[in-house]
């Protein structure tokens, strides 16, 4: 309900973390819009996935070859993520769970 009201007012949806993004998108895939409640999912997000709920994502810098990096690449675009990671390496950002974070927008569509 809150997501619908936010959209009606022209607002965007920010997921804090890849798990939150996956939960919202999985619920929307099943119900048409996210609904509250416990559930299981086998949703694996890869490039080409059509995001229906989340507009922005706050996430850390994930390890290479991880499924989380695949999800972020699907969300923000492979080349944009590569540029962000190159910058992070050059600037000596910290990676993984206790490292630096980034705010990314979805691929314009």
C-alpha cells in the first residue's frame, strides 16, 4: 500500500540492500505488486530482468563473480557497474559486507 501511495505521488522506491530488492521484485512478480508477508522465492535476477518496483538501490561493493554482483549489474547496467567498480578500485574503496556503499539508479527504460 505504501509503495502504491508513493508511486501515486510521483515518488521513487529505494531498496536498501539486494535482499530487499529481490523480495520486492519477487512479490510483485507473483502478486502484481509487493504484498506484506512471509514467502519463499527462487527468483534469480540477471541482466535483462524487467524491474517493476525498485528505482534505486543502496548496496555495498560485492565480490567479483558473485550472484549479488550479477543482480547489481542487471539493475544498473553492466557498463555502469564496471565503471563504478573501476573507480572504487582506483580510490581504494572497501568491498564486501563491511565496506563502502553506493546508491545506484536502475537502467533508464
